[in-house]
């Protein structure tokens, strides 16, 4: 699990799921927590999250004995099915996709992320890579309505961490209310599409850089700013930002720092975030190590944070 994967799945949650008011059952396929999971994204009380994998372990609620025949699950039993960084490791992913669609309710959402450019990483094998065309092919095979498909693109004003060396591809699709089953390959004819036909406003890295945050105050628009990471990068951020904009406080996981100050900015425990209004607060991560950023991003989503930016993304 890496930051770009978490950010993509969070974008799906924010734009397709949190707009609904009814209870939503979530199935996460390939949920074993190796170095992070999507569970923190589904803390809202309307979500009922279930992790599925082929072996017992952290973040696994259901163990299927056969990855291509889930006798443990009934037809149309979940509102939403997600899978991230798993399809490249599944030997016959189209069979797993068939099972995902069998247990997905009609009208339900499917969200899949998988790498295009990731270096080889066997777990237990590493068989495939997926471009946008591959994601679209998955939706066509499942007779799904495509809502979004892209590779290493990001929404406007997204942080640099939305992009990654693994070149993640993203598919969001919906199972029709009157679903007729998988693709009828006898009658199928290829109809070419524009490469960015389903990008829904996502843009490439070079365009994003040209639009990089010109002014932090413009981005905040009066919202409260909280920092996370009270090390040397946090101190640098405070020195740079505090003369221009108010910083409410800075969080850190190191208990020894709690109650201390950097300048006049108090260092608080992460649990302080649980009391924030996330429509009026932005959290800036002031840490540079990629592995630490992944852990912190997941932790912040667990507190319900909806708007995360990174110190390196603000302009000089």
C-alpha cells in the first residue's frame, strides 16, 4: 500500500459514497494488511467494511478457500466492492472479477486500483500490469457502466503524492440495475475510445505542476490549518508559514513531544484531531519520508480527515 493508492481510494469514497445517506456494505478483495489498508477510509458509521483474502491475517474478516469460487458469499450481498494493488498478483484475475460481480448488488459500485509501472514484487507471484485500456477492458468484460478510468492522473489541485512511480491505474464502474451477465464475446466488437475518455477531469503530472498551489491562503479559504509531524520539516514549515497564516497546532506520534512547542505552536497528540470539523480544517503532513507519509495518511483517514496536503506542495 502506498500513499497514491490511499488517495485514489479516498477520492472514490468522497465523491461516490459519502454523498449517500443509506448504510453501505463494503467488500475489500485482497484486504490482507501488508503495509497499510483501506479500512481507515470507512470509519463513517454508514459503512460496514469487510476484508476478504485467501489467508488469515491482519485486516482479513473472510477467508475464501478458493479465490475463483467464493462459496462463503451469497449472490448480490454487497453494495460496494473495492480492490487495490491485488489484481497484479491474481493468476486468473478475470475469474476473481466474475466472483466480485456475482456478489455485487445491481446498482452497486466497483473500484479497482492496480499498477502499470510498478517494479516486480512477487506476493506470492507478480503476473500483470494494467493501463487505462486494461481497466476499461475489465469493465467491458463485466458489462459495467464506466464512471472513471485513468492511469497516473489526478484531480485538479491534487498533491504530488497522488502520482507515483508505480503509475497506478484506477477504475470506478457501476453494475447496471438490469445486469445481463458477463460480456457476450460472440457478439462483441471493439469500438476504440479516446485515451482520456473516462478521466473525468483528472490531469497528468506536468499540467498539475503548472497549477501547483500558488498561494496556501487561497487553498485554505479561511479553513483551519493543522500540521502533522513535529520534526525538522515541521519546524521548517512553521517558520515559513506562521508569519503569514495562523497554524492551530501541530500533531506528532511521539508522546515525549506532547505539550511542548515549536515557536508558539503547541505539539498535541494525534487524538486531538478527532474533535475537528473536517469541513473547516485542513491537515498538512510535514514529513518527507515516503514510507512515513503512507502510514500517516492512513492514520489521518482513520480520524476522518478529508483534506490532506503536503508541505512540499506549497509554493515558495
